[in-house]
C-alpha cells in the first residue's frame, strides 16, 4: 500500500538516487538543493513509500508569482502559512513504479495540502511530451515558459485552487 509522508533528512540518499534515475544531470536537483529544500520547505516536500521503500517524491516552494522563474531553483525560502502559488519543482517516481499512479497520488496529496493552506494555484513547468499527463489532472497549458533551466523548452502549467 502506498504511503505518502513529509520528507526528512534521512531520506536524502534515496531522493538523490530517484532524481538521478528520472532526470538528465542538467535537470536533476542536486544533493545540495535537496538539503536546502528539506530544511526550508518540508511542509511542501513529500515522499511516497511502498512497503517502507521510497518510490517517489514531489516538492516545491510557495511563490508570489503565478509562474516559476529560474531564480526559484537557486533561492528557496520558507513557505508562507497561507496564500501564494504552490510550485512543483520536481515530481519523480522510480522507473519500476512508473505508470502505477504514484505521481498522480503525490500530486493529489500536494494539491490537498495546498488547498488546505488556501494557495491560489499549483504551478509547474514541464516538457512538451508531459503536457497531456498534466492536462488529464486538471492543469491548463499556459504556453512556453521563460525558464532557461537546463537549456530545455518548458511549458507553464497551472491549476487553479480557488
């Protein structure tokens, strides 16, 4: 049975492994980035476990703007108690557990938490091939992002929570 919980520093080695399995090195969060996110935003950083083994993660800070800008990858601040826009900087599921609904469960959990804290929306950037996945979860394609992260073309996806 899938269990979703808040991240702890003990999760760091598994986080790094899953991230490296799921993203090219230019896109993957570093160990240093994960340490900072665990310290600053544990209230919006969740892991999924199956029988005590981590199989996925989702994380992102709350920001004032409607869309993610590249500075969010460099500077993580503690989340406000209420309001703002919940970002998804990363959602990753170990390859063996992909297509089993783990990413959807993680995103739903994050959405429920964001709703309880009166966030205006959930915002993320994704590659073109993932647009249909997010649209099926109720996200709206808001066009090409200004992000230059990893030299890739990203699309702004947004889901209103109000």
